[in-house]
């Protein structure tokens, strides 16, 4: 038996299809909300972010990956939080000043 098999959609019952549609809708809403929350944190004006050419590709790429993995019966991948704000902080050019003994 092969390690990965393509899901046989023709053999699924009607209740299985409706259940999958309902769960897929809920997961899509969760992914959309999580991505927008992370984007609003990252796009904070204090980060002074300059958006490049591929700024919005993260949602598209995660959608393609999830579609391909679903066909093989593998779990979804996603997760913007908490690493997105940490990633922006790591890539940012930040000036730190010491004023009156405090780092600002």
C-alpha cells in the first residue's frame, strides 16, 4: 500500500461531503481572521514597514499548499501568530537611544 493516496472523492457519502464543506468553511474563516490579525499587528505604523512586490503572497501560497495537502489527506498548515511580529522585529532597522538611563 502506498504511503500517500489521492482521496477518492466519488466514494464519499453526501453527509461526508456536507461535513467537509462545513469544516472547510470554518477553517477558511479562521485562517482569514488569523492572517488579518497578524497583518494589522505587523502593519503598525511604528514598524515603518515598506511593502515589497510579494507582500500579499503569503495568503495565496498557504491556500495552494492547503489545497494540495487536502487532496492527499494531510493536515492544513498555517500560523501567522506569534512569529509574524517577531519576524518583522528581526528584519527591522531599529535605532536604540539611551535617554536618562532608559533604553528607548
